[in-house]
């Protein structure tokens, strides 16, 4: 109608981290340089993180009992009520 439009950009963490998202988002700006992103995952990273933490696994790496059930119930409750 008046020559303007909106662009909605969304990504989840299985594709990009925050840094990658904002790099991609910036490339969508007028006049911005477009650069290739590196799609190769750093497979050794979980092992290095475990070593850096002294061998103690993160509570988020091991799903605590009941977490999934509480999470799903909360999502359903939020969507329905």
C-alpha cells in the first residue's frame, strides 16, 4: 500500500545462538554486508565444558526428576488458560 513492509525474524537455539542470530539479523539491514555463517558444530565443546567445570555435570545437562512433567504441564496450562 505505501511501499513499506515488516520482516519478522525468529530462530531457535538448535540453529543459532544469540550471537549468530544477531549476526544474521544485522545482515538483513539495508546496506549491510552479507557474510557466510559457519554451519559446523563444535562437537568437542560439551567435553571441554565438563573438563572446565571440574568434571561436575550441570543440573541443566541432566534432567531432574519431574522437570519435564512440570514444564509440559506449565506450557499446556499457559496455552489453555
